[in-house]
C-alpha cells in the first residue's frame, strides 16, 4: 500500500477496530485477518502499534489471557471508545451520503481575486 493510501485509510482501519471491539474482545491476528477481508494489507508491527496507540488514547483496554495454553493480549472497547465510535458513525454516515450524491453541496464562498 502506498504511503498516501496508508495515511488516508488509517482512520478507516481504526474505525474497523472500534466496531469489532464493540461486539467482543479482539486480538491482533484475528483483526489482521478481518482487515484483510476488507482489502487492507496491514502487518503485525503496524497493527500492534495502532492498537497500543488506541489503548494509550483510552479507546481500548487490553489484558493478557490464557487461550489454549498460550498468552494472548485481547482488547476491549472502553466507554471513551464507545463515544468515539458513535461520533465516527455519524461522520461516516455524513461522508457516505456526500460521496454518493449526484450533485455535491456547492461551496458558497468563492476565492477572492488576487
């Protein structure tokens, strides 16, 4: 993925993470597979950095769990994350509507002549 695409899609990837964490605890490998299903190619270093950043921001909370005799770090949505997801849903709905308008809303202010 090109750098400008990574930057553009970073917010969408974070929203995917919040959506899935709102339904049940998530972990890195499963989230990578889910993102791949949606066409995002993200490596473990990038994903875990993103998850840790979201945790530092208070959107997710992690814990170590034993799963099939192996330690696995899982992530759960926090109350702050739930509020952020609700705000993101409203903005994504607005953007979706604008993307699919036949005639987008006109910008009323024109540039002043130089």
